[in-house]
C-alpha cells in the first residue's frame, strides 16, 4: 500500500513540473521497431516486443550552438529516456531539445560557451569548471556530443585538474580521466525520484515493451540448458548458462577498449 501511495505522489509531482503542451512536431521521429530481432529476423535479445506507440525526440547532446543564449520554453516527458527533457528556443528562433537538469524552470536562460556562469543547464569546457562541481552529459571526445551521465538523477563530480586532463568521479564511483577540452553541462540530471517508482503490475511492463521472463529451470531440456528434471530440481550444472549454452552470470563480456587507460580507479562492486 505504501509503495502505491509513493507512486501516486511522484506522478502528481511530475504532472505539476511538466509543461502541458504537445511535443515539437519538427523534432519528432518514428523509429522502426525491431523487438529484439537481428538482421536474419532471429531473436537476438529476448523479452522484447509489444508496447504502446511512441515517437522519438531528437536530442541535441552536443549543443553545437556556442555563445548563443537560449530560453527554456517547456519541460517535457520523453518516452525513450528516464530523465525529463527541455525545449530551448535560441535567439535566432531555432528550437532544440536537450536533457533537463534538476532545478530548472520555464523561462530560465542557459548558454553553451567555453566559459559561462556556474548554474544548472549551462554548458562549458570541463577545464573551466571549478573542482567539486556536479556535471552531466559529458563528452568523451571533443565535438562528438555528450556520451556519459545522461540517466535520471545521475551526476559526476570534478575531483582535480592536471595540465591536459581533468579527473572526475562517475555515478558508479569510478574515477576517470577526461580531456579538459571536452564539454559538460552543469548540474544533476532531472527526475532523481525515478529510482523509487513502483510499476505496480505486470501490465505496465507490457506497455513498456517488456515481455514476460521465464526461468530456465522451469523449461524443458530442448528449450534451455537448465531445463528438465522431476519437480523442483536445480539447474544441474556447476556454472549457469544462457539459452544458447554460453556462460552467464559473473562472466566478463566487455570488450577491451582503449578508454581503459583513462580509468584511475574501478567502480566499487556492491
């Protein structure tokens, strides 16, 4: 009962915060649904399919309009991401969507420049941001747009600066070295209460496009390596496997990347 009440409160707060308007028509796309199917029409990702219709909002992660002030004219919901988005209108009349930070309201003015005022929404080079400042939508390579820290309620913190690089703490507590020429936005990503939302029933997951998940031990041997047996038997093997027979749970699947050399300290395992 308490969880349901909490969800209703969050929904009410969310309704008051967002602007009651239709999304900007020129900034919408219709993405083709693949529902977890690969190029050969085989299911490559399970438990995907269905869901309500939704339009993709074109987000300006790079904020390429430098030294041009913009005004927040709307805060909107985005069905493709956990955070809220803001509709900006620039001085030249162009409109763009961007990820909204916490504490931003309609009518606020923000800017993207090499140096700018330290306030939520402003975007500037990381080398010009003071130590201890919260940042989000961080670039990995100059001019490629923000790639990191874009989920609801997340933020990174600037630790210290070197001659060419800046050390930051990621939301996972990983310490990483970032090139000072990269851009980042000031503040924390909006809607931190997203982590407390309780879906309430299975139908909500279906509307999100998530199909039911079945345990491997409840299947037949022809459907899963864990299947078979009489009654409530275990999986019958030392290490768990995927439906294809590959090792699962705890196996490292990350490819070796060049960005590893910029990691100062790995994230803490819970």
